[in-house]
């Protein structure tokens, strides 16, 4: 199928009436799938990601957020990009694929919603340098030999001190286990801390910074 033909087959840009603007990942996927059409609805996705930021409950931040779902196509160098925003704007575009994508997965499969993924980390302690006014980002992908995982990232910045701290969790989207955790800190753009640990093993931190 040519790129032009596939573009012509994409659903048109539309304005959707949402039951609530701060949709979760599952709710956004349901809306996108409903408007995708029968042929496109059977297409596998390779990521479900928050664009902008989520709120601390794992729902779309209506001020800056949107949900971004990316679908595989028969063309290895193209993917279909679906975007749903809090105001109900929904669009589908054909984009160029610059990297090898993760394996695809069916959107109607069994995976925990973004709200549960966010709830799982609510009681996880913050790194010492991270304040409680952080932004939350979520991305669902398939990890080869492991399965579907949510990456949930807390990002904290202090512009006055040129401080940037990221804490990332890898959550198994099938059983809700926290499998991995990473902490990185930059000061004035320089990486000063980088460590990770396997939460399913001994849980010991491994320092990735070179000294």
C-alpha cells in the first residue's frame, strides 16, 4: 500500500466529546479505537505515551497533556500517530519511522491503566534532591522477552539552581510489580548522579556514573 493511499485511509481529524477531559490511558485508547475504523482498529500499537504531562493520578493533565498512541504499519519506515487532547481534538497522521520500534501489541489486551501505574508509585520515596512538586510522565511499551511495561517518570527541576532530577520506575503492566528503578541528577547540564537497581532481585543500587 502506498504512503498516499494509507494517508487517504486514515480517519479524519475530529472533535470528540469526552465524558471527562482528564482521560486515563485506557479511556483515551477506547476513544481512539472507536474512531479508528474497522481496518485500522485491528492494527497493533507499539507505544501509548503521555504527551506533555500527566497529573499525579496518572490522568491527562488538562493544561499541558495529551495521549499519544503509535501504530505499526506494513511499511517498516512509517507509523501512524494518533493524538487525543483534553479538549477532544483527535488526529491521525502518517509519520516517518527513524528508529526500530519496540514489538507491537494489541490495545485491547490485558494491561493495567495509567491510573493504577501512577498509584503504585505514590508511596515510593523521592530521591533526596527531589522536591514534591514534580511532573509525571508515563509510557507503555512491549519489552522483548519480558512483556508489557509502564515506564513511569517523576521529573523535578529547580531552574534557579540548574537542578534536574529524574526518577524512573519500570512497572510490569500485567501484574503491577515494580521491576526496576533509575535515578539521575544533573546540575547545570552535567550528570552528577546516575544509579539503577533491579527491584525483583536483591534491590541493590548500581552506580552508573564514572568517577
